[in-house]
C-alpha cells in the first residue's frame, strides 16, 4: 500500500460512480486502481469518459469481471454501486476477499440481508459504510451545533422532509430503480433512505418505537411515491415523503420548542463554495386590537463546496473512510450500525405501507 | 337596516374577537352594533378597550347576555367566538332568531353536531361561514392561478403543512384550548383545522378517501401535538402536523410534477402591505463526472395587507360575508359545505389517532 493512500476499486460503472471517481481523486488519501464491469468494454468506456476530466492522472485498470477486481492484491477497498438486488453476493465476496466496502444505498433489499452482510464484514474485519454523502458535509456538523445550542431550535420535536424527482418516460421504461428484482424498494430505497437517515441523525441515531408507511403510487411493483411517519420516544416524531413522480425537491425542517431549522437541499447541496441553512422563528405580538406575526430568519453559511470539490460531502466521505481504514486496525462500528438502523426503518415503512398503514415496530 | 351595511353583533368577547372588531370596522359594509358577554362588565371592558383604537366611531351597545343580543332587532348577523363545547347551542339559537352566523373554528366538537347546526341555518335561511381568514386573502387567489398555470407546479401531488405555537405554562394551566369540555379537539381544532382546510382547498374541495392521524402528545385529554395524512383520489395526498408544543411555524408546500409552491405564513400572513409565496424548482445537470442541482426560485408578491387593514384577509372575510347577505336572499351553500368537509376530515383524523393510526374513511 502506497503510504497514506487507500487503493480503491469500483465494482460496476454506474452513473453515481462517475461522481465518486472524482471524489476519490479529490480525497487526497485515495487512489483508484481498477474499475470492473461484467463487460470489459464498459469498464474501458467508463474509464475513458472519467479520465477525460483528468487526462494527466494515471488511468485505473479496466477489468471484465467483478471477481477479478476482488482478486487484485493492489485493491484495499471497493465502492459497490451495483443494483440492490445483486449487491449482497458481491458484498459477501468482497468481505471474504478482505476488501473494505463503501456500499451504495439502499444497502440491501431488507434488514435480514444487510445483517448477514455486516456479520461477514465484521468476521473478516473489513470496514463497511453506506454511500450517504450528506453525513460527511461540513454543514451537517454546523446544523448539529445549532440543534444543540438550546436557543435556536430548543428541544427538537419534529423532523419533516421530502426528497423527490420526476422520472422521465425513459426512466420508467428502462431504469433499474423501478424494477422489482433489482431495486425492490423503489423510491423508498433510492430517496426515502436519505429522509429516514436524516431523521435518525436528528434523533441521535435512536430507533423510532413505531413506524408507519403509506404507498401513494407504485410502478412495476415497487414504490414510486410513499409517505412515512416515525415516532420516537422523548416526544420526537418525523414525517417524510419520497417520490419518483414529482419535480426535484429535497427539503427538511427540524422544528422545536424555540424555533426551526430549514434546509432546502439536504441531500445534494446546491452548487457553490458554501452550503446554507436557515434558523427560523416568528414572534407573535399584540398591537391594540390587531396582532401580528413577524418572522425572524437567520441564514447560516458554512464554508465548503456542495459537490465536485476537495471540501464537498462526497469527497469527505471517501477521505473519512480511507482515514479510518489507514489509521485503525479495528473497523469503526458506528457506520455499519447507521446503515442497519436506516435499513430497519426503511423495512418497517414498507411493511407498514404494504399492510395499509398499520403501525410497525422496527426490530431493534 | 342602514343601506349597504350589515349590522353585526359579537357573542363573547374572546381575544380573536378584538381583531374581528377591527375587521368589521374596516370592511366598509358592516357596522358593529352590540357585544354580548355573560357578564355585562366584561362586554363593557371589551368595548372600552377596542374603542380606544377608534375613539370617534359610535360605540356598540354592551349586553349582559347572549339571549339579549339574539333578541335585538337591529342585529342582522353574529360573530360567535364562544368555546367549541358551548357553541352549538348558540348557533342553533342564533339561527332560530334569524341571525346570519360567522362561527369560529373548529365549528363543532364533531361533524354530527355541525350538521345539526347547518340544518338549522338552512331551515331558517341564514348564512353560515367558518372564521377561516386565509380563504379570503388576495394571495390565495393568486396561488390558485399559479397551481392552474400548468408550468409552475404542474399536476399537484402533495400538500405538506405545519401550524404550531408553543403554549406558555399559563396557556397550559388556564387556556380553554386545552380543556376537554370546552375544546375537545385541542390543537387539531385550533391549528390542524387550517392545515386540513388548506389541503381541501388545494384539492378543489374534494374529500380524501382515506385519513390517518397520530396523537403525538396530549394535555388534559385533548390533542397537544398531532400529525395527519390525507389520501385523495387522483394521486394527491397531504401530510400535516399541528402542535401546542413547538415554536411558531405556519408553512405549507404544494408539490407537483413541475415544481413546488412554498408559503411561509399561510395562516397569519406576516406584517406588510404585500403577502408573498415562492415558486420553487431545481434543475439537475451533469457536468463531466460531476452533477449539480441548481435551484430556481421565483418570489411572487401579491398586493394587499397581511392583517389589520382594509385589504387584509380578515377584513375581506367580513366584507365578503356581508356582501353575500346584503346581495342575496338565498344563502351561499359552498361556505357551510367547506366548514362541514373540514370538520369531517378533522373528525376522521382524531378517530384514526385515537385508534392508534388506523385508516378512516371520512363520511361523505
């Protein structure tokens, strides 16, 4: 291993992998050494396309099978954006090969599968992490400070979020995200995963005691629009919705006894060298027989790019992961735990939704 | 009747009645002639306090009983802000006395009671309307135009709203809104009524086919925090929450296939001579290996004050009501219908919430 550099392989040239290619390149402590596809030509095309952005970097090897990549002695860690329906096999094989794993979300079709994957990772002492970028942005840490400062939001009581995009006709015809065998969780796995994980983050990674879900639309047997409700102990609750059938929206509100925090782009920060959120409250005042509500809005800017930069969340993700692996002999246990809790709540939402909205208790 | 003027009486000097005193005064087609309380001194004190804002206006009569007001031949219409638990009796008696009625929300403890009230109003040919001000603001009409223009929001699929305030210790000790006998619907009647009615407005006054509610906190046996979900036909759904336990928030999102409409003050517009809302969308673009999300925000300003003015929603409410009564011999039937539908959905939310979240079909 080159000193201070984690050597990466990518299993599957998915679209999202192009962005993460860039993230690995910008991370400073990672080097991409191989890209594998079931078809060598696809791996080559992917590399050619990405390499066009960085013509002077040494190009990674193109490999025509995932197994070949896992057998490569010069690969320390793999990024796996394969479809959810086939991912488990490759996570198990990667773990057995001693490769550390960044796994796209949703990590698995269900929590039982994910548990099996995590047991394998623990057994082989490899690090596991899901591919949720927002956890690694500078903004999230600043938001936590605001939540903890007692005056801005006060006691947090409600998290509301929405993450949606409008799939094109082509998306609904051909994209794997609406195919039950490959992506059985549909929009809940692709979009709701973020809403659920954001709520769990806000809750300090506690599991809710009760979850309900409501299927609002399906496509090809998978959720295409869904709403969910999470009830935690300590008087915190969360509502969210996710959809393949509505225009781009990715907002969240965190509301408490003293005010609220609003973020308009909690998943994919808007372009720019800062990311932002708002602290919002309103004052109610009587003036003679009239009364008035006056807004108080404080816009908070956080240094650090939203994407495509050394300071961006996705770059931080790969940097944090590599730093952990390079630094420690024992895996960080909180990352797989976060993935599992998210999966458990996602599972519960779908179970409830399929049962017409019956409340479900996530398995602890 | 003075030509072009509806003569008003107020039954109960509630806090909200002070604002509506002002609204009647500013309406241009209404005159307040009497204020009744069970205690004459209270009616006198209320009049003295309000009259301080308008010392040159002729003062209304103070009356020491509601019955006396209903017996007054010079009163054409009454505004009834009495507690929900005792309102039915006085709506029935006002109708029997031939007085037109603006009734505070929630109109009744349940839809069966409200139906009885509305039947009485129809029988006596008096106009009935609930006291929801936002329906009468210039902004709502402008929002409807935006919803209908096909490009801004497109097909509407989701309405999300939240209306909350943080009750003081004094509120929880003494205010009627947390006393089961007087306000059995708690925050659902006081705040959720607006969220529900806003969703029904967005849905073109259709009833949802299924409603769920979740009690998140109670106080003195009444809801203190509650979330609800409404599922309509035609792929529209709505989620809302209301609370006496969180800081002031009153926002709504209307999300569709092309974009979203966001309003930060849908119930009590912020102070100023304009009211506003935003049309929001975001564009997803690929740039080499990176991709970016760029927001598109169009702020729409609508002329007309938020409150306390001749152009404000509450003034429009009293003006619209008076104009209807002065113009027509037959009551407007859509206003009672709106109140009844709101009550039916509110009822369903509470029924579901009390049954642990079981889906309920509102009675049509």
